[in-house]
C-alpha cells in the first residue's frame, strides 16, 4: 500500500508540474530517502485524481508506524509532510525563472501561476484554509468580511515541552526572513522546505514577494524587505507602496502601522501585505471632500468608514507621496487634548498611520488611516483599541487586515457562537454555561429584535457579530463619527 501512496504522490507532482517526466526516477528515489525506505515495487494500479492531504496522511501514518516520524502530533506531522513536499518542490532558480518569464508577458499571469504553485506545493494548505468560517455582515459601512481562523494548527503540548529544551536560536531571525526558504524547521519554528520566494525591486531597493501560508483573502501576499529591518512608516514607505501597485496594478498593498498596539504582530521586519481582493473599505465613498492647499490636483477627502481615513487620488504617484508625507509629519506631532489625541507622553510617541495603496484605472490611490496608541487607566490596552465590552468577540490588536474591513476572529468563537445560537433558539440561560456566559450581555441585548428559531439562530448571531466588528473599528477610530468627532477631524486637516 505504501508503494501505491508513493506512486500517487509522484503522479500528483507530475500533474502539477512540480517535476518533469524525465525527473520521475530521481523524485522517487528522493522520496524513498525522506521516508527512509530501501526499496520500491510498482503497484500496477491505475492512479486517478489524487487527494494530496489524504496521501500525505497515509505516508505519515506509515512513517510513524515504522518509527521514522518520532511523534504523531500536529507539529511533528507538519514538519514531516513539509519535508516530503520539499523533496518535490522545484529549486528557487527554477521558480524565479518561471515567475520572471511570465511577468515579462503580464504581471497578472505571473501572480496567477505563483499563487497556484504555492498551493500545489502545500505551502498554502488548501484543506486547512477551507475549514475557516467566513461570512459577510451588512453594516452601515457596507458588507464587512468576518472570518473565524481555523487554519492555523492548535498548540501542541508535546512540541511546547520539546521547545523548552531547545537552545535559543536566532536563525531564521523571524518568520518573514529570506532564510526561511527551504528551512527544515523545528518544533518552535515551521518547516519551509516547500517555500519559495521571488525577488522584486521596490523603489530601487531589493525586496521579496511571497504568499501568506494562512491566506485570509484571495491571493494574500506578503512583500518583505530583503534586510531584517524594523517597520517604519515614512515618505519612502509611501513610495514603495505606490511603486508596488504600479508594477502589480491588479493588487492592493498596505502596511501595518509602526507602533505597538496599533501595529502588526511582526514589527521587527519591514513588510507589506497585499493581494487581489476588494475590501469594504475600498468600496467606501469619500464622505467629506477636502482640498489641500498646494495640492489642488489631488482629489482628497474623509472616507465614510468607522476608522479615521484620509483618501488621496491622483494620476501622479509623486504628488501622493509628497502630500502623504506632509500629512504624516503633521500627524506625528499633532496634539488635540480636547479630542484626547496626544502626540507623545513622557517621550513615547503615539501617532502614526496605516497606509493602503491601490490603482483606480490610470489613477493611484492612497488611504491614510490615522492611528494613536495612547493607553489610560480606563483603557489599559489602548484608548483606540476594542474596549473591554467587546473583548468577548475581539480583544486582539486591529492591524491592516481588520482596518480594511476583514475581521480575523479567534478559533474559540466557532464553538462559542454556535452555543449562543443554540441557547437563544431553545430559550436557555446563557449565563449558566461557561461557553456562553461571556456573551450573555450581548446576546440578551439583541435577542428581542428577532424571532429566533433553530433555523435562523446562527444567522442572527453571525449578523450581530458583524455589527460588533463595526463597533470594534469605531473604537479604533481616533475621530468618532459624531458631530464633535467630525469637527475635530477637520481641525487637524485644517492645520495642513
């Protein structure tokens, strides 16, 4: 049976053009080495459509039974199946050559191929991404995207215990660094033998392009600086973002902010996130047009969005770069105590920007989301961060992806929200069950709005979850959508 599983994997690699027909014997012998098998006998069976996860599971089960795979938990299986796929993944030079050849024809052809390749090698695990719960929630800001992330493997107790005994390692320096390409991994760092990155030049400097292994939206890509250098929002950053969408006009690209609380999870390595998806924020209209003196050629204004967004549009990207730098410089030093906006306290800076770039036909567009990471006794996690009453749904930082209108919610909510829906449908006490107790105030607050049945309960809960996410974004907005908030927003713009 194991010989037949090997045949299926070879057939899969040929079908996906990971290997060429002339490499079939080499690939077979490479797999035998990885699996620590000495011999092989053709099964003589017909190989039809290949289910890659099922074949990998078969090979891993056999490897564990023979003592080749030491543990049978999720982290160890991920390390081992990545090693198997790494044996069939083309070398970096081959991948780069294919990408560049296609890119010379059409950038979209290049990214289409590269995205499919990243899935075919199992670097992007299609089977896990399919487990993520996703829905759209109607709000006054348009349809927000809600996802409960189930694709990342859960913590593995055996791996956690083993990691304690590992010596400290600074290689790779982080999970974004180029040295991850082909890395075998360890219990506290993912294997990347099937990972390939392609070099690109952004604003004259060397960068790399890759995809996120846990894609949150279509063609979720990551652009990373070739150097392990900290995130920084500055004039050069705006130039890089606009240069990227100039080269790949079918993609948007954005950067997390460069301060804790309002920034991303990896601030130590300069990187952007982009992709081929239109978020609700991109569809949101300009609500209050504004003309910046000296930049009358730039269409500008405040966007109808729960966070505080200035949108700039112009056919000349340099004009956007100059104006964005002017806005950023002013915002970095801006204090308005009446609006609870402090540029710094005790020398610690609080103001920064989350920028997002895209193309609109021949025009370039730049959204500048004003951010502030001030904390107070009342809001120790951040004044412009989800407040405590929303933590039952979302407590984590609001980064670039959430800013644009896609909620990435924790896996615990799959079970918890289903339990809330069930209890609402049955009229049971939400406070009596630990699964639903934290959601009781919220659910009791909306249940009177609906005729809740077993058939519609989950739809109702999901709709209301979307409304909570809209509130989360409102909390993260430095200027509230009130007459006073709008007046304070214009007060800042008028200083420019």
